[in-house]
């Protein structure tokens, strides 16, 4: 079976549509021959050179800049040619067709980045950061993706893996030399080093969770009984009349979505139908859709009338997922002589506000920032994905299991195995250990040309 990495690949690297400049990117062993055939000469590496791009019959397809990168000093680690011409779709298609006719094939999604990963030009976390940078919806998310691309996330993972490896070697040495009179596992060094590693993993997990929110945003569902003011709160948070507001219960029948930013942090805001035993079929479907959104949410705002007793506001009987974090929002306080503010009750934050007058809405925004682990600056945060969180949480669980084994019976073999599992979980983040199907799933989500 032929090795796909031995092929020369080509793609239009700029976004579809018309533009001032369009780029065709080529990578692989046939770059030298393609360069000579298209522009008639071989330009000096890494020097922009004006050239005319010619068809097979010698006619000029376009004129622009040719850039040649020789392996390994290129993005993919292979010979790379970039042809910068005019950004018309027809011109770019003609140029790509010419390159393919010279022996290249069309690149698959993410194939340039995958080759960069396979050629050790960047690790898996850095490769994913490229897609995150392209897809960034906020400046904070873009800055976090740049930090991941520069290797900040990977460096922290490598430092943890190195620390786990050193401790694992020490523990396995104690197992391999049982005739020594010193009980190495009783040495305070093992417990202390393990405690430091667990603290560092916890810190990494906190930053990764913030990075995941910077990348994906928080999914925030507004839920509650009918006529509690959910749609008014939606409009207050978005700053526009996104939802229809009337005094009639059950106005909202479908799911409404809006993307907002809170100090640079993306939030997907979802307004849902009031949760009650619906009468007609349309409202029943609205309630069903509301519950489906609640199941997938990161957090819920439970909105209730300010005049109601919180114990009678429907939250206890709402049937919300047990693991879903909830903030109570006591709305319409302007109608019942209650001051805006916030308080804690039974471990749940309650915000008192008026969605129509805006009083107290700023308190809710500050609360949402705290929920997203916002600390006034995104400096030091990095882009992270769900799979990164899963890997870190898996490593954390293994380390805690190892500490229990050490504390309860100084079981060196169990501790060594738990350390190995933690090492494997963290190494999967950067791709030191990764299955081919995982790579296919990751790079398959990239755009063509990257």
C-alpha cells in the first residue's frame, strides 16, 4: 500500500470567494519539478520572487509572487511552494488544476498540518491550536490559541510528564531492589513529589477549563416557569429585542439562541419555553426542546418572579439534571420593593434583578464572569479542547488512586501503574501516544489548505 505522505499535495490556502490575493500551496517531493514547470525557474529559498504562472501550453495563467521553502525549514517539514496570485476563484482553480496536472493531488482537510505533526514540526496540541486560531470568535480566544500554538500548553504538559516519569523511575527502582534495607516508599520524598504533581495537574486543569471556555464559550440556558421574565432577561443580556415579550404566559414556544461576549468571553445564550405541564401540542414540543437544551448546557439560570418564595418557585420540581450547575435569578424586583443584589443559599447563588429596568443585570454579568473562571486577564491561559480536559482529568484520577495506594499500604506496584496511566493520559494531549483514528478525527475537522 502506497504511503500517502510520499505524495505531493496541493490546495487553495485562502478562503473561498473573491479577494485581492489568493494562495495555492504545494508540499511534497515533486515541489521542485512543479516550481520549474510553472514559473520556468527555481527561486532562492525563502525569498519572495515575482513570477508569471504558466499553463502547459506556455500561456500565462496569472502573475504574482512565488515562495519556495526547502525541507526541513518549512511548515510541513517538506519542500513547500506557495503561489500568491490574484484572488479570483476561476484563476485559483486554473492554477490548482495546473499543479495537479504536474503530479500533485488535492490535499485532504488538515493534511498540511498533519504532515507538520508527523514531521515533528509541531505537536498535536499545537496543530489543534492552528484550527482554534482560525475559528476564534473573540480576541481572548485568539490570544489563547496563539499561546497554545507557541507551545505554552505543550510545555506545561511536558513538564508534568517529566515529573511523573522521574517519580515513576524512583518507585520502580524501589520495587526492583527489595533487598535494600531502606523502605524507599516510606520516604517522604515520594509522598511530597506526588503531592506537588497533583497540585500542578489541578492548576493545569483550571487553566484548561478556562481555555475550553475561551474556545467554545459557555452554553447558558435561561429556564424557569412561564411568565417569569426569561425572554426579558434574554433581551437584557443581549442588549436587543431578541425575544418576544408579552404579559401572557407561554409566549416562547421554540428555542432562541444568541451569541454574546462578557469581557471577551463567548457565551451562547439560550432562551427556552417555560417548564410546565403544557396544554397544546406546540407548547409540549417547546417544553421538550427546552429540556433537551438544558441537558446539554454548562449552566442554567433559573428565573422566577421576585414576589414568589424561592421554595415555591418551581426549581425543586423542575427535574433539572442533578449535575447541572444552577443560578437562581429573582426577577421583577422593581415590582415588589426588593433591592437588587446577590446572596448565597444552600450552595446556590441567587441574583436579585429587574430585567426590564436593568437594575442588577451588571451583578449577573459579574457572576457569569466568575463562573467562567475569569480573573481579569487572560494572560497565561491557552486554548484547550474537551479531549484535553478528559485527558487531564484521567491523569488526575490516576494520581489520586496512586496516592491512596501509597497511603493505605505502600503498594509500590499499584502506584507505579497509576503513574504510568497518568503519564499515558497526559502524553496523548501532545500526541506522543495517539491512535491513528484519533489523528484522523482531529485533522479531518481542519479546513482545506491547512
